[in-house]
């Protein structure tokens, strides 16, 4: 069980723990959003966080993975507070959850059920690829990619970095299944898509779709804000890039 509420923060840290995956049924399931959420603080002193980092006097600002592991082990079975920045909404929220291994049959299961990496949250959504036109009968259409409504955020191997990373990944998976994590702006959700890049489908490109990258092709903020609480917005600079075809 857990709960969340919005909170304020004056600035983003240079580094944070990027939440890459959340295991189904884990303590973090439904409370932490993979790819978009960044852990920027942990509060051991407050069972329910009330005012963001340091509100209860026990917050650890941006713990390292080792520090996070220690905190979770120390507080197994006890509710702690996480301070989480969401790159998609550009808001910070407080989340209360209870570290536990009871959700899994594995004796060494993660206490939260998340995998993380250290990175800069300010540039979180620079490396996303906007799906543009999708050609009929193409691998992109067969995989269910939605023209102008889908964004590629990463793949089974993790996030991608740099404009050409996605194209290189597609070429490396010629005639092989490629598992992509795709965000839908229409449904505001992240899903896994399996596409098989190939040259035999009868059209142009390995995927048969246009792909946009850069400031004009960033993921839009959801139209509906959180129902309760206050929030703080953040922005970061980004460069513009032309659209291409995959």
C-alpha cells in the first residue's frame, strides 16, 4: 500500500536516480512511472511525506544506489517517503510506500521492485523519437505504432542517447524482433511494442515511418493536471533537429 501527493521544489538536482523499470505487483507498482520518474529524495523520518525534501528533517537528497539500498534494508516493512520528479509533467510529488519482499517468491527480490540508473533529470526527455507518418503495410503499422501520437522512449536494453541512437538500433535489429518502450500521448501510458525492421515489406525504410527528433518533437505535457496539491514546473534548453525516416 502507498499514497502520493504533490509537493514543491525550488530547483532540480544535477543528478537523480532514473527509474527504468517497475515490477508488476511490487511496492512501487502504480506509484512510480518507469522512464519518466526520477527519485530525488528519500525521507526515513516521515511515514507520510508532507512537504517535500527535508520536510520531516530526515530526507536524504538524491541518494546513491548504495545509499538507497541501505535505507530500504533498514526500513523493510516500514513506510518511508520518496520525493519523485516526473519529467513528463515537470512536477514533483511525494510518495509513501513500504519496502517489502513479500510481493515476490524470490528470496532476494528488490524491496521496491524498481531498477534505477544515475543521470541528469534536466535532460530527461531530450532523447525521444516522435513517430510521424506510418506507411500502410509497413513494419511500423504491423507493430501498432500510432502516427503522430507515439514516442519511442527506450528499448529492452534501456534508454537511448543521441539523435542517431535509435536509427543505429533499428539497423542492428534488421530482420530481428526489437522491443521498444513507446509512450502514447492519446492514452498517457507507456507500452511495449515489438517491431521487426526489414527491407522486404515493399516500401521505403526499415520501419516504414517518419521519425522526428529534437525540440519540436518532445513529448507534450498531459492536458489534465493532478487533481490535488500544488506543483512546480521546470524547463530545460534543447536543440532542434530535423525529422527523418526509419
